[in-house]
């Protein structure tokens, strides 16, 4: 029987981060990652394999870093776990004994059972599997009319990448706007305008009735009666936690199908942890269950597990999901962190919002300067920042991260207003009109006027 101190099931972002953090904190312990895939893809890079990246080989997470730290990797599939005796069995019948176990099994694409036609040829989902994705890319080379179902980040990014390859792309979303689950309408509309200007046909506020075809897909029927011709269809309708193995092993799961965990990422069995998409999430602001599945969140959770495997620390806990998102469409970028204005109002928070439009370089005549818009969602009674969004250029991602830090540390707009920053003409907005600080100033003024 093979033995290890720490067994990690799943070798993507959360599994790797758990192993590296754990080995750093407990160098005397043996760590073993078991995963089904021979090669692991960078999850967030998958849409770019359909356009910007020349080969899927350019989107593979190398094993060298993990192995160089003394972590072992086994290609295989765990099919049974005995939590009481701390033993698991693989599909080949091999048994592995462990002292600590970490579920990092991720998520799988949602394929609605009610949707007809998903079995037709040239209907694809975005599995995080290199062999499958390579097959999709190969078949899409001969497809000209492509319908993408689902207007979240992956659907939007896939649409833009395929459009860049000269394909005729239509994206369909049941919500009023693309990216409407994470952005307020004012930001979502701007993203739609950019995507549409690049040639993607956008159908929003309409659902799918069925996918049609005889053996091979030929079209998509919408609920409003419209029929879209299609040589290929890409389903991008969200993901669900891959927690079936945990459930079958007697480990508690939530009604939504996630593995139930505490703030140390422990399951109901103290020696067993869960991280990443398969693990339960709670929103940092509302404390309600969250379905946010992000590699950045997964890695934060993995760091918590890696530090708490053998000794708990009250300061090393996961306080909730901030949900920090960003994406790029052409030269424009869109990001958000925390709670949206709409969600804050639905929850009953008394808020004010403040926006400022400036530029991301200075002076404004510099080549590549982009308009930068920052919006903050602020608790009216305390001035604490609850959420924010950014529209701009390449600096959008890092500026959204700063807003995320502010939310995590419960900063007020007054503290942001007096924060010290560094600026440079080619890299940032001007210090006199730094959009984040100017938005904070507007918020402070609104709060003072309401007193």
C-alpha cells in the first residue's frame, strides 16, 4: 500500500497551491497530488486557446515547479475514500493511505438536462481537459457560423477569440445584459458595445429553446421563435462543483452541491479539507452562500489549507469570497470586486455610489491612453467600501485588485481619499486626478451632504 502524509485529489490551481504552501509550512511531510489529467491547463487561459494562443501546449501548467519542491504527482483517479481508516482506492485498485486529505476536484460544465440537442455533433462544452479542448479547436476550424450560449466571462471571451479568427459568432444570454451576473448594467452595456463593435452578434434577454440538427448541429432555436443557423454551438452555461466523490465518501455537502467547509477549509471530518470550486463559498459582504468560482479565490483558500494542515491559526482563516473579476475585450478591460449596486440594494444595504471618469496615463496625449472609469459602492452609514468596478485599459485588473484589498480590509472612502499612491505617466492616471481617489472624494462629499 502506498502511503503519504498529505494526499491532494486534483492537480489544477487549488491543488498545486495547496501542495506548494503546505510543503513550505511542513517541509518534513510527504505530499502527493493525484490527478486524472496527464497535462493540466491554466483554467483562465482556456478561451485564448481558441484564438490568441498558437497551441494548447502554451497553456499548460508545468509540473517542474511542484516536483522541484518535493511534491509527488500520480496520474490516476480516486474512486473510493474510507475517511475513518484514512485510505483511498484508485480506479486501478491501488490503495493509498493518508494522514491528511485535501479535495481540490474543481468543477465541471453545467449541461442542462432539459436542453435538447446537446448530444449532436459539433456541440461543445468547455471542459478543463487538454485532449478534449484540442479536439474542439480542430473541429471548429471548419465551422463558420458559431453560436455561443451563455454570456458570462468564458462565453464573452470565447466569442471574442473566435471572432478574431474570422468566424461568424453570435452570443446568446438570457439575462438583460452580457456579464449581467457580475456587473451593474452601466458597466455591462459598455462591454456589450465593445464586443458588438468588434463584430460579434449579441442576443440578450432571450433564452434557448433547443439545439437542432440531424446527427450534426444545424441551428439554435430561441424562446422568442428566432432560429439561428449554426455549424457549431458552444455551451457556456456555468459550472457546478465536482463534489460527487466527497458525497459518496460520506462527507457533508451543501444543498447546492458544494463540499461543506469551515473557515479553516475543513470538512466535517477534521483531517479532510476542501479547496477551490468544489468547496463551499460564502460572500464576504452578505455572508450568504456564493457560487463564485475563481482560480484566485481557489488559491487563497489553498494557502489557508496549506498553513492549517497540522496546526490551526486563528489569524489564518478564510473570511469569505470577495468575488474579484476582470476581463478584456480588445483593448478595453472591465473589472469588478465585491457587491454590485443592484445586489446591495436587493440586500437592503443603505448605500451611495460614486463614479469618476479620468485617464489611465498622463498626459492624455500619450499613445495608448485609455479612458478609465471607477465606480464605488459605499455603505452610507460607515463609509465602508462594499464594492467597485473599473472600465479602462490594461491597468484595470490591478486597480480592481486594489479595490478588492480595500474591501477585505473594510477600508472607508475617507481612508482611500488620504491614501498615498505612486504614479508614472506611462503606467498610471495622474496624481491630481487618480480615478479611485477622486471617486472616493465624491463618495465622502455625498455622505457628508446626507448627514
